[in-house]
C-alpha cells in the first residue's frame, strides 16, 4: 500500500519510497536511452 512509502508526516517519502522512485527512474532511463548499462545506476533496497 502507498502508506508504506511515506513518512509519518504523510508528505515525504520514507527510505522505501525514495528507493522505489529511484528504481523506477533507473528503469525509465534504461528504456529511453538505449545502450545505457544496467549497472549505470544501482540502488540497494533498504532493509525493513
């Protein structure tokens, strides 16, 4: 659920939310910029 991606204030992303945003940005870059190495941007998922 989306609630698991925001901080207690409900306005800002928590660590998992930031990771998800950066992960999706990485995927978009790989699709839109052919030839981009898969390891150009690597973001480790935060531990719970």
